[in-house]
C-alpha cells in the first residue's frame, strides 16, 4: 500500500529536550516536505527536499533541522524545542514537476512542548 | 495580504444543497491549482486539480479565473460525508513550492 508514515503520532515533551519526528514514504517520490498546521494559519512549509542530500528552507524553518540521506526518509529534528513549536506536523511526498501538487500526506504528529 | 485567502466559514448547509467556495491568490505567476479536503484532525487529501478550462468530478466542479486570480469549488447535492475543511492550494510560480490556504469549513446537516 502506497503510504507516508510518521512517528510518533503524539508527543508531549519539555522545553529544550531534543526530539526527532520520523517520516518515511514507499512511493519512490523525489519530493518530500514538512509542514506545520496551526489554527487560522493553515499549513506552513518548514523544509522541503527535492532529492537525496538536497534540502531547502520553507517559510518557517527557524528552530528545525532536516536531513535526506535516503530517498524514502526525511526526519524532522527539533534541537531545542520551545512552546511556540507546539503544533500539528505533517510530512508529505510527491513526484516533481507537474505532479508536485499531488502531495501524499502522513497521518500527522501532534506535538506539545511544555 | 496572504498569498492564498479563503473564507474560513463555517458554511452550514442542509443535505442536498449546492454550495460554492472561492479562493483568491496574489501571485499572478502561479501555475497550478488544487483543492484538498481535510477531515477533522486528519491529513489533507487531494480532492481535485483545477484546470484552466474548468473541470468536473461527479458532484464537484472546479473553476479557475486567471484574470481575477481566484479559483472556486462547487459542490452539488451535498452529502453529510462532505462535511470537512476544504483547502485551496496554489503552486507558487517558478518554485517547487505549494501555498496552502487556511481552509473553508463545510458542515452539512440532515
């Protein structure tokens, strides 16, 4: 089954404790992206990657890191989480070019930073 | 001004009603357009692409007006299962990037 998986689905942590949210896709997609979703603001892109070892900042990259060592995986790292990073996070993947708009999303990770 | 703007709603309609949502975008170089559907606390899913000539998929019709820089989604014969948030999505012209609107919430009641 074609899918994007994220782990964990729910996470409560404390300020400053490093965490990683994993994302994996099995569709051989070149493009992968991380978004955060906050009420009234919609989905905002954090980072994206167009292929292995190619990553770039989205609209709200501060406080986040990513890596793309393998095509299927695109982990999101919060080195020192803060309460303003409490949000719903989605990973997504797609082919490039005209298929970019056909994004497949993971189920989401609800993060709370206290 | 936001790059993609939508009326947040909610639109409360009875079953069987016809409802339309509009979405405006600010970047005239935008090249492709989409509607996504998002159920409460779930991931967004592609509903349909929006083509220049307009397109229809069953009860759903999408239209693009480049001159006025808006896209629309029309839902005919609304079902209870259509209750969701509808996200307008625009491919920022020349960039490998999608801009998401904040969404319009639709509630269909019996």
